[in-house]
C-alpha cells in the first residue's frame, strides 16, 4: 500500500517555464515532507522540506506547497533550467516514528 | 559528495549466491539506513541501525540481513539471491536516530544484477 504517491512518472517542460511536480499521501500522521532530487548514477540529495504547520516553503527557485485537507503537496520550480532535469522524489515522515517513506519519483526533463 | 560511501558500485552475480554490500556513513552520523530501488519502484525502506542497534525494520526479506559495526559502518547481506533482487541498494545516514527532520544523506548506491 503506497502511502506516498507520485502519479506522474514523467514531466517535460520548456526551459524558463514553471515545473509543477505533484505528490499525494494517505497517512494523516505524516507531519513533515521532503523533496529529494536524483541525477543518474548518483544518490538522492535533499532539496526542500515543509512542516505540516506551514502551507508554503520557498528556497530560491523552489517552492513547496502543502494542502493538508487534500493530503497533497506540490513542488514548483520557476524558472526551470536544463540542470533541473532529474528524478524528483517526494518523501514523508510521521513524527520520526518511522524512517522516510518515499514515492516512486517523477522524472523531469527540462528542454532547452 | 554526500560523505556516504558505498561499495561496490556494481555487482553481478548468479541466482542462489550471497553478496555483501558495505556502507560508511558521514563522519559523526550514528544512523544508517538501507533502501532498495527496483525498476519503476520508489525507494523502499529495508532497515535502520542507530549506533550499532537495529532501530527500525521495513520490508526486508528474511534472506537479507544487516548489521552496524562499532566503527559505525554497516553491511547488508543478501543471500539465496533471486532474479527479483536485482536493484539499486542505497545506504543513507543521519545524525538522528528518530527521524529528526528526515534529512538523510545518501550514498551513490550499489547496483546489483542477479543473472
């Protein structure tokens, strides 16, 4: 049973445009959410996170939005750059009781 | 460079064999996590060790086992290998043993191919 779902396996966006990656979760005990980025032949690296007490967190070109009532979060990348092409994993934590639960990932391709 | 070192990077073996994957965490990190990424699957949590003791267990098969040594490096042992065990195995480390803010530092992974 997938507790963290990324329903879009892939996304293609033009350079300079906005990329929106979506993530849904089912466990209402999740209280902290993270996005990881993974390039080929590398391990995932932390990108940005958000606590459940917030609905938005911004870091440069990256913004994560959280809609708790819908159990949905999204990652916005503006403007998208070719170097952003990678697989993005959504992950969630339930107060530290269990290790990170990851989604299957979305492969983002930013086309120049 | 995350500071987490995994060896070997690639491993090809036959069904029924046994392999050991090794992980050295970031300096100072006490927690080591093992994750499996199979084709078209996300990162599946296998097991966590904190300062030498098992802290959490995920979907780890009975054919798999792990341990963390006094110097904090960890080994994941996979035995009676099956074709379906072919995957990327990631090790990650963190300073916290209880998940903290969840930020894990991942190694580059060990790609296991079972023929």
